[in-house]
C-alpha cells in the first residue's frame, strides 16, 4: 500500500505543492501574517473575559479605552483583502520574473474596479475588504497578474523612452498600455454583471459559492478530511501544512474573522472549525502532535539515541516546529509510526470539535501565530478561556497515551534488527 501511494500519490502531491499559483497564494498570506496577529491581539486585549481586568482598563484609560484596539482592527482584519490582493499578485509576478510592484498595484486597482461601492457617501465597502471578500480577491489577484505579465512582455505594447530617462519612469511608461488593457477587462466584467442584474459581484459570489463552502468547512467531516490529507502528505515527506495552506486560508480565515467580529460585538460566535482550531488543539508541536511523541519518548523510551533525539527536538517542538523529529526519528516513511501519526490528530479533531460543540470550551475567536506553544495557544485562541487550555492539555494527554505503545514497538523492532545484523556478521 505504501509503495503504491509513494509511486502514484506522491508525485502528484509534489507537483500540486510546487504549483506557482498555490505557492503565490500561500506566500501572499504569509506576508500579511504580522498584521493578522496584531488585529487578533487587539481583539483579545479589548475583550479578555476577566471582569477585574475590564474594570482596571476602564479606570485607567476611561470608557473609550477599547478604541485603540478597534483602530488596530480596522488597519488589519478589516482591510486584509486589499493586502492579500497586493501580496499574492506580487509573489505571482516574481515567479515570472516580472515587476511585482506594478502587478500588486494593478491587482488592487482591478479589485476596486469590480467592487460595488457602499451606498453611503460612495465609500469603499468594508464588508468585502475583510476576510469575507477573500474568495474574489484571490481570483482577481491571479487573473489580473496573469493578464498583466503577458501584456507587459509584448514589445508592441511598450512605449520606448529616449536614453537618459530614469529607469523608474521608463518602467512606468512600459506598463501603461498593459495597465489600461488589464483594468479595462475588469471594468467590462463589472458592466456585464450590472447588465445581468448583479451589480455587487462580491455578494453574488458569496451567496452562490463562498457561503455554501464556508458552511461545509464548518463541519467535523471537513476538519477530519483536512487533518487526514495533511498528515498523509507529511508521511511521504511532503510539507502537508504548506501544500494545504491556500485551502486553509481561503476556507478558514473568513471563519476566524467572523468569530472575532462577533466576539468583539458581544454576539454569539458561530464557527467551530477555524485555522486556530487546528493550531491550538490539533497541530500541537506541529503536524502529528509530535510534542506528544517526544513526551512519550521521555516516558517510555529506553534507547539512548531516542532520548538524544528528544533532547534536540523538544525546544523547537514547543513552538510547533517539528522538522527535526519528522526527519530525524524519522516519522517520514516509517511504517511503525504511520498509524499514530495519522490517527492521533484525527482523534484530536473529533475530541476538540465535540468539546466545543457541547459548549464545554468556547469557540476560537483569536488568530494566533502558528508558533504559539501548546496549551497557551488554547487559552489565547478561545479569547483567554482556561477551558481552551484544559482542552489542549487533555488532547496532549490523549496523544501521549496513543504514542507510548508505538515507541515501545519501535524500540523492540530496532533491537530485533540489530540482533539479526549481528548474527549475520
């Protein structure tokens, strides 16, 4: 089975993982990560559910003290689609060795060209500049860049400038006609949708595509499929988290943004499955909950090289960096560990979803850095709830219990192999 998957599945997955558009989307979201963290921390600071803390902040800064965090939110989550439009286009253009700055600007301009202005004061509609508009933003960023890079490579569309003109000016004029054509295409797209009675393209796409996808993404079944695919890819040495990152961002970033907005407004929080759901409760220590594997080595491992590996890997694992153990133990293509490596996060997905669905643990409302240590991540992601930390601790305990028997099996298999090799000699 492993040989079959390695022969047929791995090459396809590797090709998908290196596909330029998916790489551009992944890198585009990584570029805006600091802003997302700032926005999420602002929500947490404003809404930490500790009455004494809230009273202290009000007494220290006055009734309007949450305005500072609100401003941070407006400069991060509220306009994330604009940042994503630029960063995806920039990275995609760089993959073609084209001017990333020009493509980023054209991407934002194209997005504005199809966006329906808010009715009040002909303003930018903040409804679609946040996570809810990401689906259209990703499409526009890719299409506008693909059009622009092809046009800017056409010599017949380049305005030749005389010698001595500064390079920046020459590049601007070289991009003039490609910019006009690209923006005109998106302007015509907007006219077409107006003609068929859908002036708000974002609302049209959200109603027919994004909303149903978001609903499906909020199910336990989708969470289990994501977990299974991630760890199956990792087992074959492919970075499952990176390969699936575009999917995770497109499906689950709107979910955490909606949860954070509801939490900030004091409204019921809707989504169970979000990006922080996986980071805080399932991928502790990295994919496969490898911090639990290392703890199991300390508890049940007897062989010296196992202990040494754990000593070298535990510090990065506490910040969810698990490459040392993935390739050092190794877990990759190790038949002994395929069962616990895939089964453990699968079970933790179920326990986490169940605990949140039964209201034993609050839903995730804060976007946390993926390097946030286990347990701390559970507390922060749930808006400062210690129930989130307790769930993370319980999940870690379950994971350790699953890994312990396989550590014993792995060591016995090594001992048997060493004895056989000695007998051969």
